[in-house]
């Protein structure tokens, strides 16, 4: 018995020793030691026991050639090894030897390299010095520090020698940086800070010595200054020095152009442009003042030929003032300016081209339908189950439960079960009452909306005069400015579209195009100046400001005359009536007709434009244009369109009687055959219900009945009696020949007077 007891105790003690765990501090055992070094984690994470300690682990790592992991283990378990260093001397010596073999070769090589460095040295040797110092720095950074090689027993004199030599060389190089900066060729292929062997503060050197360089920079050539700016750049030099460098470049440009005085304004402006092209940002041109005047025609403004305002963006470093023309051309005002720019917007038109119209598939919420609620069936089942449970509990409660205390206890339990079942039944019935038999299920339908690709364009034509008030010369010329922006516009998105919010984010709107077209466009001052410089060879002598004022007025009147000539009031053609007719294009290749009732307003059919806000048109002379729907009447089947181009208005017949049998002619585009003329007679003048509305809806419309052929494509075109319009071609009887109808001119005139108040149409 005693033997067994002792044996059991012995076994228990051994087991206790084998499972001892804890944290390693000063030589005790730890349950798990782990290394942060990279490598095989299975080899660097161990459970230490009396049979396998940290020294054994270190030997294992060295045997596996995991030298760096072994060094990390030593650093992490330094307390363990320091307890009995002589006991572990052999393995520690081996670790130090292996580390030195790995890193000491680079240290000794770097030390030999630094022995050959002398400072100061010629600039052609700087790259070698920089490379040598980089090798030394790399060797020192790689050499393990804070570990076993820092122990007194394993210190290497070559490492200390390299560190001392490296610090000594760097100190010498840094100390001579200022002198070397001043003697450096800053116009070469690289900057001082890139070439210099030591890392130094660019801002400190520049703050101390840049002013010493300024006289040299102010007399340098443009090529030298380009090289200097390329070497250093704005980020290194800073804003103020960069501006000063730009001014030096502009001065060098003027010297190289032979502009020795400030009276050569074209040369100054050319130098400004060259300075900007070189990457500088000149802030001012001392002594150069420019006055700016806009003289856009009031006639063009009043007649709506200027679709959007035009502003000037001053993007040159000059002082610009705005003035009235008469004030600017007065001798007193002119005396304070060097250059006077007179700016005349001759054209500012917005136009659109619909490049494509695609259908986009989407889904809308069409309504709801009533369906059986599956939850109601579940609630009914729950009631039935609760009833069964309640009945069972009631039967149990009313049954025999025996005598005495046990019987009373059993009856009490049965009563409690009955009460619980009653409560569950009541809850189930209440849930059934609250659960509807049917629920509303959404109905989704597929549909399509339209996506139009629209190119919105803005075109400006600008006339300008640039007067050099110093040299008493001026240049006048014209240039064009064009802008274009593409929009993707969604039409007819259903309000119940399930992804309406996403579509609104994805697509543009008509209002966004309107805003773009109405927004001010800017003309850069540099555009005018560059154009002026390119055309200064055609400059004229300025006799007097008064004479120039008269010439400007003459040019303006000539431009207005050209504008009037393009209003098509009288155009010599074999049949001038065609000048009044347009082709109207509305999506999917549809084609209708229309005609000018005033120079910029076209009358057509409602069913030609329907719900379109904008329509494209082509005029008889081949020009394409664009129009915006102004007004429409579905009953009369009429619509008015404001057009960006200008055409020749028709004359209307206004007598209250038309003789039957008179010859009529219809101009339009039947079956896509553009600008065709067909002939017939006036068959009748009669009222008929509107073809655009159900029969009996609204008043009847007065029509001209004619046998002049009218086919799809003629809709909206004019019906002429001689040179006068008597109707707007509208519809035909498809079941008969020669039964064609045009809206009577009286209906059309009343419609136009309503939508164009104060406007008088041309009549006979």
C-alpha cells in the first residue's frame, strides 16, 4: 500500500513538473516562447520545459540556418541567457560568429570605401562620394543593433570605425554646402540638391543664398532660365521666387526680341505669352494699362440675335479697366491707357443636334391587386390548435385527481394548465382578428422611356479693334469661338417608375441644356491679344480718335446691313415662296412641313411637333436650324416654333371670300420628297370636326377643301392661292382621292394673334 501511494505521488509530481507554465522573466520556464522575426513560425514558437529550454531552441535555429530568427530569440530571451552566460557561451559565440559572417563583410567593404573619400573634391567626383556614403549608410543600417553584437564580448572595431568615418565625412560635406552652392552651375542638367553628396535643407540654403544668385538670373538668357526652372521648380523655390523668375524670363525674352523700350506693346504681349508658355505665371507687367470696351449692337440684342451673354476673362498679368466707348476714345481717358480694346459680339447663337434617340427598358408600379394573405391561414390553424389544447386542458381539469394532498396538488396543476390554455386561445383568436384575409400585392409593368443624345453648341463671332495708343496704330479683325457639350436627356420617364430617383441622377434634363445655352460664355483676353499679335502686320495708322470712332460706326452699320440682308426679306429665286418653307424633323425619321410667319417664327401642325419642346429644321437653302415650341392648339392642329435662324415670312390672304375652282398650290415634303409643290383647286370651304379630338369634342374647325395632293410630309406646310397663304395643310381622307383639307387662314391668323401679341403678320 505504501509503495503504491508513493508511486502515485511520484507520478503526480512528475506530471506536475511537465505541465509547469508561466511567463519567462529572469530565467524561469515559460509555457510558450514566440519570436517576432520572420521565418518558419513553427520553428520560432516553442513550449519550454526542463527538457527543452531557450538555449536548446537557439541551437535548433542555428542548425536550421535561421540566423536572423536566432538573433531575435536572443533579444527576446536576453534575461534567460544573462543568468548563466558561461553556461551558454558556446552557442552565443556561434550566434555572434554567424551574424558577423552575414553582415561584417559589407561593413568592412564600406569602411575601405570611405578611406578613399577626401573632401572637398571636384564636382565630377560627387557621384562617387554620394555612392560611397550610400553604401556606408546601408551597411550601418543593416548591421544588427541592440542585440548580441552590441555586447562587450562581441563588439567589432570596424563598425565603430565606419560610423565615425561616415559621420566625419557627412559633417564636412554639410559644412561646405553654402560655398559649394554658390559655385555650382545651376544651369546644367540637374539641381544642386540632387547632385550634392549630403542631404541638406533646400529651404535653408535658398533663404540664405538666393539673393546672391538674383543678379546672375536677371541677366541670364531664356534658355538658361528654362534650365534653371527645370532643375528647381516652383515647389522648391516657392511662390515669390517663382514669380521673380518669371519676371526675369519675360525681361530676357524682350531683350532677345530686341525690344529695348516699353513702347513696343506687341513685343511686350508676345513676351508675356512666351513666359506663360514656358510654365511661368507672371503677375504683372509694370506700366502696361489696357482699357476694354464692349459695343455689341443694340439692334442685335433687342431682336434676340444674341442668345447668351459674353464676358471677358482677364487671364493676362495686365491692369484692365472697363469704359464707355465715347469716354475711352476721348483724349483725356486715352492718355491714361496704353492699349484700348473695343469688343463687338456679332453673333452668339446656341444650337442643338440630337445625335441619337434610344429606348430604355424600365419597370413601373402599375397598381395593386388583392391576394390571399398566407398569414391569415396560419392564424386560423393556430386558433384550432389552441382550441384543442384548451379542450384537453378542460377535460383534464374536470377529471378525477384522487384524494388527499396529492389529489389536491394534481387538481391545482390541471387548473393552471387550463388557465394557460385559455390565455393562449384568446391570444390566438385576437391574432386571427388582427390578420387580414387578403393583402395588396404590387403590380409591375415593363415600359420604355426615351434617351436622347444631344450636342449643345454655342458659337460666337467677335469683331475687335486693338488700338496701340503709344504708337498711334490700330488693328481690326474677327475671330470665332465655339463651345460644345454633350447631354444625355431622358424623356417620358413615368412618375411611377421604380427607379425614377436613379434615372434622375443618371440623365440630364431639358432645363440643364437650357441653363447651359443661356449661361454666359467667356472670351479670354489672351485670345484677343494672340489674335491681335498674329494680325499686327495689318495695323493701320491712327489718324485721330474721332476718325476711328467714325470708322467703327461705319463698320457697325455695314454689319447691320449684312444682318438685314440675311433676314430673307427679298431673295431672288424663280419661286421665292420656297424661301418661306422649312422641313421639320421630329425623332424616328418623322418629317413634316412648316413656314415662316415672321423672320424667326415658323407655323406648323400640332401633330407634327406634338409634345416635343425642341425640333430640328432645314431651310430651302440647305441650312440646318433648330426651334423651340412657343405655343400650340390641339383642336386646330396648329403650333408655333421660335427658330434660331431667320427666314422670309409669308403673306396671308385676308379677304372674307374665296372663289371655288381657283388654283391652289401646296409646298411641302410628301413621302420625304423635300420641297415639292403640288397643284389643285379650291374644292370647298367647310367646317368639320377636329381630326385631333374625338368627334363632338370642341368646336368644329373651318377648313379649305382642295384636291391639291397632300400626303404625309405635307402636314404643316402652306396652301397658296397665288402668292398668298390661304391654309395650313393638315389632313386627307384616306378612303377617297382628292379630299384634302387645310386649316382656314382665318383660324390660323386668330391663333397667331393669340400667341404672338402685338405682332402683325404680312397680308395682301
